[in-house]
């Protein structure tokens, strides 16, 4: 019994140390820059800067069908699956368009320009300049899935309608945490405003 307790203590300590490392590691990750224009009870209005992304369009629909595949393609590229075997810093959040198909995007670190990026080894990866835009964002915690994303999308729509704020049909999901990060998870559903 004593050996089991020691093993459990070691496992729990290792788990806690990994979670702390992930929590503090998030502070050093470059984030998609925005300014909050107005806060409401359930959501906020933000302006995002024009930003360069690596992207992959997937022929699947929904978060659960697309997230793992899209993430592995883009993560492969930034972890060295490119013509120069060059690593590119991870950024946050991972963004996904929500529609009939899914486009997943990783922000390119600001210090890198399009002509500086190595050519991807995998077809389907593109570099996409996103213009400056205004978005409404609603936040939720824990792990994301299609049901939660749809729930918060509908909450955001209802809140925008109640305020009389006009929005487009271009919705996004932003995920801020590594898949194995357990605590302090942050997710958002956003929509472009008209």
C-alpha cells in the first residue's frame, strides 16, 4: 500500500508541475492583438489588427471533425515540416472559421513577414493576410466541443440582437490552451460586425 501511495504522489506532483509549466508558459506566447472597444454583460466588442496567418482549409464541418486534423497539419509546419526544417514560435489563439467548411489558422509571429516564411512541405497550407476587423466575442471555459460552441454562438447572437448590433454570418472559434492543459481553459466564439 505504501508503494502505491508513493507512486500516486509522484504522478500527482508531476501532473501539477506540468500544469504549472503550461499555465506560466502561456504568458510568453504572442497573442492576436486587439483592443476592447466596449464591454457588455455577456460579450465585448473588439478591434483586431491586420495580421498574417498560416491557414489550412479543411473539407469537414464542425469543431470535433476538424480540430485535430487542422491542428496537426499547422503544428507540423511550425514545428519544422517545411523546406528549411525551421521552427516557428507558437502563437495564440488557434482560430477556426465556423461555417460549411472549416479553415484553421495560426497567427504568424509579428517579427516574421510573408516572404520570410519557409515553404510548407504539405500542400493545403497557405499564408493569409487577415485585414483589420471588428468582432464581438463571448467567452467560455473548460474543453470545447460542437455543442458548447453552438450554445455560445446562440448566446452571442441573442445578446447582439438584444443590443441592436448588426453582425455578419462570419463566426469564429478561438481556442487559447494546449489540449492537455487542464486548468484555466479559455475559449471564445466571435462574429464579424457589419
